């Protein structure tokens, strides 16, 4: 074969387009929201190991003194226990309502079921093929 006679096969994958400015802006906004939510938590965790009773720089890390003080504070322990009880109650209620509700939604036929199914999947576009929400596939799945 000569170099001039090589055949060019079309690629099976669609062409990859470079990201536009909007994609970069969306990523930047997402990173800013993520930082806004999680950076204060990181600061609190870092200062939990700070040796000084005042917030001052430079940080002198390496103490568990505040955790010892917390373990002797009855009000904080009662609040933590109440939070755990409330969380367990919320999980129990969610399971008792959600699991039977999911079975009913999956196994029973009712008007608007397909529209509701497509609406719930619209928040997960990577996992919902468009053909799943077509009228012809409403009775098959």
C-alpha cells in the first residue's frame, strides 16, 4: 500500500467538541458552591485540634483537649443523643413509607404513571434513556 492510497474510515464515535465558556462557568459555579458549603466545615475541624483557647495564627495543632471537654458536657451529650434518636426516627419513617410506596408505584397501574415516571427520571438524565418515556414503552416497563 502506498501512503496516498490509505483509506480513511469514519470514526464510530461522534466528534468531541471543545467545551464552551458556559461549561467552564458551570464548573466554576459548582466549585464555588461546593467551597461555600464545605470550607466552613473544614475550618471547624482544623480548629478542633488547635491548642489555644483563642483562634490565633499560627495554628498549634495536635491536641484532643476540646474533645475531652466535650465528653464531660452533659448538655452537649444530651443534644447529640437527641439528634441520633431523631435521625433514627426519620430513617424508620422514610423506610416504612418509601418502600411500600415504591412497590405500589412499580406494580400498580394508574393514570399518569408514565408521566410521573418520566418526570422523576428527568433529574437523572444520564440514567434515563429517552425511549423509556415514549408512549409505546409505557406498558412494557
